[in-house]
């Protein structure tokens, strides 16, 4: 490794894609309800960034009182 390149597993985040996340969720028995599926589909249609998607989810949970 050079002095500039200091990537290690410790400081590099591991990000799951949608397919892997869905597969893990299925194994765990977790599913999205209708509202969650609609929110996901709308986020894809509107091409929201990850931060915008996260904010949509936070807002939805705040409305539910959670």
C-alpha cells in the first residue's frame, strides 16, 4: 500500500444493494407493508438520493408516532 492509499475494512463502509437487502430480509421473515412498498416505488420513480429516501422514511415514522 502506498502512503496515499489507506483503505482498510475498518474505515470503509459496507453498503448493501437493494437485492441483497431484500434477500437478507426474506431470510429473516421481514416484509414491507403496502405503505412501505408504495414509498419505495415512489422514491425510485422520483429518483431520490439516498439522503432524500432516508428523510422520507424518517418522516413516515414520525407520522406514525415512532
